[in-house]
């Protein structure tokens, strides 16, 4: 797998507004937010795409969701609501090829769907 911007953030080679970190994951604010709160949760295990997941990765994907939910509770917007999104490949909107979860919140996000 190639070296991604997320790898560089994990290694602290480039700055990021880190809001969460443990031995498995890192969470940081998106530099081009799509909502008032836009945090990316990234596993430290290199996995390029959702299509590359195997049953052995179930725990790390679960950790992403739990970290996002815990952050929403900690920041006080869990009850109002939030959205989590994972993109896969170009047509799915993936631009960095390291799986990651987007947490979006802080305003009504509206209905989720496709646009033409």
C-alpha cells in the first residue's frame, strides 16, 4: 500500500487537530469540513479500501464506530444526532486510500441520498 496523508498524520509528519487517539485508531478534524463538526477516525492498521476487509478486520471496524459514538457523546451532540460515513473507491467518494470513518454533526444534515 502507498504512503497516505493519514500515515503521515499518524507519524506526526504533518500537523492535524487530533481529537482522539489510542493504540488502534486516531481521530482528527477534517481540513475541508462538510459540516460544523467533521472528524475522521482512521485505523492505524493499513487497509486501503472497504473492499479489502476480511473477517479478521471486524474488530477494527467496530472500534471506528465505537470511537465515533463515544466522541459524539463526549462532545454533547449525540442526542441531537450525527452521521457516520465510509466511502469506497472513486465512485463512492473515496479520495484517500486508507479506510476511515467520517463523523458529521453540529447542524441538521438533511436526508441522505443521491443527487443528479
